C-alpha cells in the first residue's frame, strides 16, 4: 500500500551498529568525564540518555531522545567534544544527525508525505473522553468499509483526532499494504483542487482522490464556505461511498455546527458514526505524562511532580506536552531535577482556560520566543531564524484559530494561499521529527494556552 500525501579519515573508524567495542570504550570514558564534571541530577537527566552511533570521517555521531536532544546539543556539545578529543584526538566534531547535508536540505524544503509515523494506536492513551473514538478508529482500521462509514471524529484542537487518523493510515500500511490509502488535511485537498483547475489537470485530481480504498481527511471544516471545493468534495464523497471505499473525517465541531458547510455535505458526514473527543481527565493526563517521560528516557525521582503538572494543565494534550517540554527546559537551564518545587515555580497557580486564542497573541508570543518582533515576522526577511519563526507562527494560527489561509496570509505580509499552506506543511512534517521545531511548538502551545504569559 502506498500512502500518498507528500577527507576520508586515514584511521579505521568503528561503527556502533556493528557493536564495535572501541566505540563503546571511548564513549564510556567520555561519560566518566562528564559525570564528574556535572551535578549528578543534571548528568542523569541530560547526558545519561545519550548513546554513541558511529564515528565517520572525523565526526562522532550520537543519538538521544527528542525531549533531551535539543538541549544537549545547545548546552553540552562543546563539553562532549572536548571530552571526546581527550580520548580520540582525531575527532573534529559531533553530530546528532545521521543524514547527509543534501538529505537534510531536501527534507527541509519538501514536506514528508502521509501521516506522522509516531501516530500509532499503541501510543494513544485511552481515557473516558476518547475511548469510544479510539475503539471506532481501531474498528475501521481492522475492517475498512465494514464498521463505520463514514467515521467522523470531532473535538477541540489537541485532543487526538489527528493521531487517530494517522494511526488508521499507519495500521493499514503495516497490515494491509495492498490497499490504496490517501491521508491529507482539508487545506491540502483545497490547494490541490485549485492547482488542478489552473493547470487543467482536474482529471488527474479526480483519479487521485476517487480511485482509492481509504480516504482520510483531517480538519474537514476548512473546506466550508469554499463553494467550488465543497462541490468537488461532494462528488468525491458520493463516488467513494457508493463504491464501498472507507471515508474518515475529522473536524473541530459536529457537522451540523459548521455553519458555512453546505447542508448536503453535513448530512452525509453523519451517515455513519459521529464520535466526540473530550478533554482528558486527571488520570489520563497523568498517564500521558508518564508515557512521555518514559519515551524521553528521563528519570524522575519525585513521583508527585507529574501529578502536580497534570493538575495544573488541563486544556488539552498538546498543552500538556508543551508544559512538560517547558519544565524539562527549565530543569536544564538551572541544572535542577524535575520536581514538584520546580513545577510549582513555573506554574504558580492552577492554569485556567484563558478564553479564545487570538492571532495577535500567537504572533506576539512567537516573536518573543524567537527574540524578534511582529514586524519582522510579517516582513520579507528569509534568514533561517526568521523563516522558522514565521512558519511556526502561521502553523499555530492555523491550528488554534478559525482563520482561513488568506486571512492568515494577511497577518504575515499579505502572503498568498499557497505560501501559507507551504508554511503549515513544513512544520507539520517537522514536528516530532526535528527536536528544535518540536520544542518550539510545544513550548509555544503551552504558553499561548496559559492564563498568563510565561517567561520563555
């Protein structure tokens, strides 16, 4: 099944993949030096999870969980390199990236196709607010077109809709590879449709979206009010449903609550099963935090710390993840363990819902996070830092508000529809893959959702 969306070192060098003992011996000595140079808590939290991968062309390649990698790169790279040079004088640098520069450049400019590979059923934490949605999604994955068709998932941002759609697509890729599965978001559907009209390639567009076995579209509410796009999707829906193909959709509200959506579409969206996802309760939030900590390879001795964090951050799972990322960052900056006292300082009072998120708040806090200003975000500057800040601000505005792509573009220097969509796709493809992007997005999510501004 294809998921569519979009000087040689003169001395011998060991390779960790082959279990080379010399590489492990070198790293063991480096760890000994680091452990004696840093506070025990700091070493255990940040350096202990780091592992050697290989030594190639004078570069010592390392790996670490996403939650710690960025901070280790920023704060401890020079210390690690200095220790390595005492063991292997020929080493010229370290890297946490195993791909070549050409590959990095390609991945930075071309969004990865299909769903996030980390979105699988095993990583979805089930609770009272999402157990039915999880069960329905799993049923569809195990028996496409036989369980619920269409399946419509709805709920506020950050509750797991995108995760479940991705889990269905990834499950089918793994278990039923012969099926033709297409996973996109509504904005991509719209952009492809508009492009096909301009390029006179509507037939190719129709084949792409109608000659398939499973169609999954995230955030379908974004086609509402776009008359031509609605018309095209109406016919696509009918063709797929009549042919027995599985359709899975998600939105931030129930079909009949999408006010500008044509009635004939909202009616069809409710032909199958419509399932809500609700805010996670305390037990679910604690479980999510424990999973994140385990995946990050962190060791927390204060078991009440996660409970306190779960009590103070309630809005959604994205905010919870962002709050944990922020706490980890603070622990790194101050070389302190992740504890209840630290969380109490970062979140001094219970975090309440601050009300609707505004585009202005997103722009302001993103600019502050990247140490720039709103005017620069809207400018034509294209240096790496400014571009990344702008892409993330656009991505978060799309995620947290109901603004259309042209409206978002107007906020950032009158950029057109395709430019805004490209920014969104860039960040979507890098979240959970690029540690620096992941930390920035998670931290900003937590800050934007907070009832008062947090120091970034």
